C-alpha cells in the first residue's frame, strides 16, 4: 500500500521511514507467495497491475478500520500519541508555524509531528499527509478549512540603501520596469507578476531582473541578494521584517503593498478524525480564540 500510494519504492521509503531495498524485497516476497504480480516495474516507473489495483481497493477500507481501531486506544491515554504529518508551503514554516509548534509539542509530548514543506503542491494530502496549510479557501469535496495564523498579510517591496543610492527610489509600481528586480518562479514554471493595490486601483507589473529563484527554499537567497544591493525584492512583509528592523532593507512603495487573507488549515471531513489531528485542530482553534479575544 505504501508503494502504491507513493508511486515508487524510493518515495515510499522516504514517507514510511524505511528503505527502498527492504520495501522492494517485501513486495517481491508477497508476489512470490501469492503467485500474482502487483506492480509493473521499469527503471523509471512503478505502476499497479490490474490485480494490484483490485487488491488496493479491497485493502484500503480494511486498513482504515485497523488504523481507526489503533487510534481509538488513544482514549485510554493521558495525552494523545501517534504521528501527524503536515503539508505546508515554505512560507508557513517561516511565518505561521513557529508561533504554534513549540507550544503544541510541549502540550502533546507523545505526538510525533512531521512537516513536509513544499512550494508548489496542489494536493494537500499528498505523501500520506493528514492535514495541510494553503492560502486559498477553495474547498474540495469532504474537506474542511480552519483559519490558522494571522488573518491579514501583506507583500512588501524593499531594497538596500546602497541600491537606492545608485539606482534611485521608485515612486510608483510602474517605475519598477526600470529597476533590477529579484523574482521567484514556482516549480510549475510560472513566474508571477508583482501585484499592487491602492484605493481600489490594482496593478500587475511585468519586468525582468538579474536573479530568479525557486519559490520556497531559495527565497532566502533573494533576500540576501537584496540586502547586498543586487536589486528590489517583493515578499511577505513579516519575512522581510528582520531586515527592516536591522536597517538592511528599506521599505518601498508602502501605499501600494498588496494585502491578502491569511492561510487556512485543511483536513478531511471524515467520521473518525485521528487523535493527533484532532489535538492539532483543537489547538489551532484555541489559538484563534486567543487572537480574537
């Protein structure tokens, strides 16, 4: 089941904490004992056979019942235990989770929390994740969204004093076409324009620049480049706040900074929610109440 869900032995090993050769041998033994091939294997792909697909369809409900039975034991514990996997954008690891995770782990020492941080994942529940964080409340069927973290965020434009002394200070977003701008590209290949808003007027600016980084893991490199005078950056205000506070970057075009709603916690609306997930949902709700009180 782990190999089928992950689409390969190596990815299944990463998700399950095993290793690829051990999983491959386990599948080989099962196929040998039952006299049925479950996977078509090539050097690049691992795909279920028809027999494998039928077995998966029959096993999934049974395994869900097994997991539910095991999770029910949590009712007899002083605190819930088990593993909780979160799929989140890299920005959430920087701007949302630090205010929550340490306190959550202190309250629930028997829960093992695994964070999968990626920049361009459409499927919140990929890789066996129980819950995810995203910035749009576009719900799929049987999915619930719960607000998490700050409810309003902004993008901020900034540059170093050295850059502004050399290239001048833009006074309108359209001036950016004459500046060196540091951009981001999603894993899909999309390189978004910079969007600004003021008094009901929305602007989208297209331009070129000397540096393009992958959205997510490489964003800190763009921040460092901006502080070193390489160009103008446009990023979450709170991500840039430390650089503002230290005088490494100066805010630009503040009346035009784009505001947007904060992130949401997504989880399946199912009859029995695993105890670690329920504990996290309750913890986030409690945090939301403290923010509004």
